[in-house]
C-alpha cells in the first residue's frame, strides 16, 4: 500500500502497482494536461471577472 497526499492535505491510500508501464505514464500525463487546460480556462475566467469588477468599481467611484 502507498499513500498519495494532495495539496489540500487529503490522503489517498492506493495499492502500489509493481507493473507501472510507459502506457500508464502516458495516460497520467494526458490527464494532467487536461487538468492544466481546465486550470488555464479558470484563470482566464477569473481575470475576466476581475477586469469587470474593476470597471464597475471605477464607474461607481465616479458617481
């Protein structure tokens, strides 16, 4: 058995796999790449919202 500790502090107990293959690595890399794309989209959305909030604040500051 092995443990994987996430950035949130969660601990997942997983069975250690003795036959980790190149194919397994490619699958994991693919999943990581998808997650990175999702995170990039979230960052862009946050930046868009931040810009809109700044514009609203500027308009309200002029009133």
